[in-house]
């Protein structure tokens, strides 16, 4: 489960490796999401069925509205935190730390539940292969028709 979470997080944020997976530089665009379950290479290597791909996409799509709301809330909490630090009011900063971390926890929980739902749709063999593919992707670019080695 942890590997899947890391894999999806890494792939969804790989274009901003120096930036936290939950924050971006001011004015930066959101990184593209790597939908591994729609990538022909992953479909073939994992032996995903059309039903698995459809159900994983449903899980992903159903989580997106909540994730977007939570990401916006996190961005706002981080911006307020930065403003409070600049003002130098330690009491207010510490109160905002609690808000910020609770907001971050909510986002992480939603992502984890989404990833768990996706994981449950894979067979044991598919999961083992996915883990191997993820480990290989850590040392080399993602393979596929749109990605050249």
C-alpha cells in the first residue's frame, strides 16, 4: 500500500520534484497527473482488464472534487501561515500550524483512501508487477508510446 501511495504521489508530482507534493511555487501550474492505468505500457505489463481500468478511473474521478477542495484549503492555510510568520506573531503562527497540519492530514487521508481503492482492484501478481515497475521507474524514465527511453 505504501509503495502504491508513493508511486502515485511521485508520478503525480515528478515534474516538480523540488516542490512539496502538496504545494507549488507561486504561479506554478499543477503538475500533470500520470494515469498509469490508462498508459498502454502499464496496461500490457500489468495485464489490466478493461473493467479494472474503468473502475480505477472511477475511483480517481470520484476522489478528484474532494482532493481539489482540500488542495485549495491547504494552499490557503499555507499562504496564511506564511503571512503570519512575516508578521512575527508566534501565538497566531502556532495556531495556524495546527490548522495547516490538520488540512494536510485531511488531504493525505483522502489520497490514501483513493489509492487503497485502486490497490484493491489489482491482483496479487499485478500488485507485485506494479511495485517492480515503480521501482524501475525510480531509476529510469517511464516507458510508453509518449515516453522515449
